[in-house]
């Protein structure tokens, strides 16, 4: 499965477009729609490049999900996970309790893990609280 416009739109709801690199609350240089890999101060990003980077980042997230989550999952659950992995990063997802619970088919408990990922640099962020609530709702279908 390839990420769809629904997945891109979900992420764009939470990641506003930035044409000039900025430091996000997690302390990383960011451009486009939340892209962080290889971004430096002063980088510029066109809308077309931002969309391309978003699509590539979603493919990365989806690839990881397909490689690490065992068993069939619904499309809505997949979209929620793509948004989540896009935001928290592949490394954090790979070592998460959420992944462990998904693979144990403890979907209710796995859904409860979203609310634990609402902090950046030790501070709870309302945007992350709202994003995780939306991802959890989508996860539940």
C-alpha cells in the first residue's frame, strides 16, 4: 500500500508548511511539512519540494510499519500510525510500547499509548495533545 492523500492531509493538518527552515519544539531544524532529515539553518523549501519530502517521509514511515507490525491492520489504523511515526520518528516507534502492544494484538492498549507521546523536551504541548487525540480516534476507526 502507498500512502494516500488522506494520510498526507492528516499530517498537513498538524504540520504547517514552512518555506524557510526553523527550529521545532523538539530542537530540530525543520522545513516543508515537518521534514527534519538533513535540514540546516537557512534552508529554503518550495511547496513542490515540501510535498515531495512529505511523500518520501510517509513512505519511510509506512515501510517501517510494514516491516515491524505483524498481522493485518485496518486502513484507518495504518493512516494513524503513519502520522504518528512521521512525527515521533522511526527509532522511537521501533522501541515503543505501542509497537509491542500492536504485535501482541492488544489494540485497545496500543491506542492508549498515543496519549503518552504529547511532550517535547519535557513540556506537554497542546498541539501534540490534540494530534494524538485525532490519531487515536482514527486508530479506533
